[in-house]
C-alpha cells in the first residue's frame, strides 16, 4: 500500500511569515516516515469546506518547488491543475523543470471530460429537484450576454470576467454574494454595450 499526503491549507500559527517553516517541517517529516507522494491544490483562493477565501493559498508549482527542495524521495504533484491559469507551454515548462530539479519525482497528468464523467457518476446518488443546475444556468446566461450573443471569443472573455468577478466578490464581500457581483457586472455591460462586449448591434 502507498500513502500520499495532501496539504489543503496553509493557515498555521505565526501567519504568512511562518508558512515556509511549517511547510518545510511537514514535508520533511512526511518524506522521512515514508509517504509515497505529496500533493497541493491549485486554486487562486482557498475553497469553501476547507477554510475562508481570505486564508493563504500558495501557487501550486512554486510550492512544489519548495517542497522538492525540502524532500528527497516523495513524488510531487498538483491534485488538479486549473488549466485556464496558464498557457500550455508554461504548464509543460513548469512540470519538466520540477521533474529535473527534483530528480524525476514530478507527476503530471492531463484529463479530459472529467466534469462530464463526474456528473454521470454523481447524478444517481444526488436528489434531483426542479432547481437543480439553476445557479449554473444563471451564470452561463450572464457569460453569454456579457460576451455577446453568437461570439465564441465573447463567451471566453465573458467566462473569464465572470469568474474573476465572482472570486473577488467571494474574497472581499461574502461567498454568498458572489452571484450579485457577476449580476452587477452584467447590468454594467448592458448599460454600456447592450449587444455585449463582442456582440454585433442589430442593423
């Protein structure tokens, strides 16, 4: 049996100044007692269920570099990498650099259709209600309208703007108000550009 260690939180006594010391001690201990692998998350902010959005969240690849410098044997990887955060070349360069500097201990995988598969697996065990998926439908509506109807580039830019707006709203206001922030962005865009950012005005 092989055991891996996931480090989901960096909120430790001493505040941000003490993170490097605590993290180094934890991973050295895990490496010494025989953990096969060490993993960190790849989020811009802390996720609900683990902590508050305002809690410290380190960038994944940089953190793995620090962990590599403090370990000798354990394999290293991101639990799930957030693909939109980085260009493909940056992903490959970061993974190969970590692999070289850690002596071949980096893990890197690419997944496709994971969300669809997860939905298919979870659907039978979750109750279905008339409101199932409503929040995602509203978010999708906001994205399409902000970007402009019929524009693929607009949908991409709209999705980026909505995700950033909701993340900032969760951090600076409250997680429960993040949809209000994206709705406010929608109203602002409609006031300034009724056809959306990349939509065409009707002739």
